[in-house]
């Protein structure tokens, strides 16, 4: 059976042509080897989604593996499968506790009415808030350490303070999903690259921020994860 | 593009004298070719695989081939070079795809999610349960243990479980591909063949 490390390198386009051909000869000859490559690919996708890929592998995954629409579609499918697999269990728990939850909601509703009657004329609005998150460059980020935004109710915008690295102002900043869909783009004129993104533009998932500065050779990349805590 | 009948028949006969076995060998070879082009980064792996099979069928009329899959691999590498040369000319078009209007993209993503739901519903119940249970094991320390427990429950070795899930994922992906080709109003996909 082919070595797992070599298979990972193959999928990330990091093997020599000789190594690639040797692996291909193996999976053309034996279906078990083909399945093994497929299983390693699935592990790679899961590792990426779980933030377990180290800096260089993660970058390679994004720039090489996710280059094709098929692979981006595959990543989206695995993400949906992971999300879908988690839902039925939660739903079962919700149904189990439904009578108790209904009673609790009723009590809370009564308390809310009492509270409102005690404070006539006072308006309670959800507090608007802006979250600030510092994003280090992908190349220096540690394994499993993806900066994460928790989109709680009331959060209206996210300020992303990007590590400056080698870039110089003015900055052009692009936010896209890891599948390649552009979500937001803008400019930052200040000395440090900071951008504000409306929370409404973000949905749970993994994102890549690309920062291009004046006269740069290529964009600097940052990883970002958005999660939505269940209420 | 479909291979010419004579070459195609010859290819089937070379894969296995028994017609039933030849058909499954052909499906296996095509799957291998699709995977090869996919992992090598071709943008249309299925088309490239069919092109390879057509050339292979033609070659079998001209030369004596001892190892058909190995020969197919050689042809596939040539096709890959041609495909990659063509794709490099269209690289900028891929960039255009990335800046498509957000609303349209969101609608497409919603559609894909619906397709996934339909594709999962099209799987036999046991297969669907296995696939979802596999992913329900999560990411933490319990993942390995959870998958070992799942393998025991299904009387499979951990490797056999991975392979089975891998094939189920392939089936869902094939279904998604056909759904995408159908458009947003595609119906329920029923998977042919046995439970894998």
C-alpha cells in the first residue's frame, strides 16, 4: 500500500514526477490503492476544515488543491456532510427536552412581561457591537490555530487587524471563502492594514484574507474562521 | 465522446472474456482514470477519462497490449499534457468565475445544499446512516475512537470502513455532479447498484 505521507504530497502537488508516476502505477494496478488515495484525500479535507493543517501545507492546499472547481465542490460537500452529521444528534436532544424547554419558555415569557411592566417607557435595544480580531500571516501561524470570529447576536461588524508583514500602504484587501467565492473587498489607507467588514456579509465557514500592498510581488494571506454559536 | 463500437467491444473483451465482469472492469478503469485526472488537477476529469478510453479502444486495434490498465495510464498522461496546455490558455477565465455576483453565488450555494440533501436521500438508508455516522464522530480526541467503534458496529476493519465511506462519498459526488448538470430543479437521484 502506498505511503500516506507520499499520497498527501501527491495530492498537494509536491511529489516529483517519478514519485507521482509510481503512485499512479500502484492505483492503476490495484483498486485498494485507489481507495487508499481517496481516503487520504478525505482525511486531508477534514484536517483542513478542522484547522489541523500546518502553515505551508495549508497554503499549498489553498493554492494548489483548491485550484480546481471539482476540489472546491468536494470541500464544500465534506463541510456540509460534517455539519449535516452533527444536526440529527442535536435535533434528537432538542426533541427529548422539548416539553421541559416549552415550560421554561413559558416561565421566561411571564418574567419578561413582569419586567417590562416594572420599567415603563424604557426601551431595550440589542447593543450594537464591533468585534476586533488580529490576524497573523498564514506562514507563521501555528498548527490548529485559526483565528475565529464568533458571530453572536448583536455583532454588527468585524474589524480585522492584519499583521503588516512586508506589505506597505495603501493596501488592497480581499476576503474570500476557501472555495474561492469573493465576499468582500476594500482598501485601507492607514499605516496598519485594518478593515471593517459588516457581519451580515459573513456566514459560518473558513475564509482567506488576501492583502496586497504598494509594489508587492504577491498578496499576503491570512486564515479566518467564522462560527455562529447556537442560541 | 463515445468510443467506436468495434474498438469499444475489443476493449471490453480485453478487460475480461465474461461480459458481466468486463463491464465492471470497464467501470473500474474509468473510475481510476477520472480520479487520475482529478488528482492531477484537470478541470474536466470525466471528459479527459472518456477521451483516454476512446484512444485506448483505438490503440487496441493497432497494437498488442499486455497490461491494459498500465497502457491506459500511459495514454492518460499524454491526454493530461494536452488538457493542461489547453487549460493554461483559459486560466484568466477561472479568475472571472471567482468574482461572480455574491447574490447569485449564495443562491448557487443554497441550491447545492439542497442537492446534497436529495443525493443523501437517494442513498440506501444503511449507507446514508453510515456516511453521516462517520462524520458525526467529530474532530476531537474521540474521532479515532468513534470511528473504531463504528467499524466494529459494521463488522469492518478501520481501513475497510474508510474505503466504504470513500466510495459512498464518490457516489454522492457523482449525484451532485449530475444534479448540477440538471440545474436547480433536478429531481431525486436514485443510486444504481448495490450497497457499498
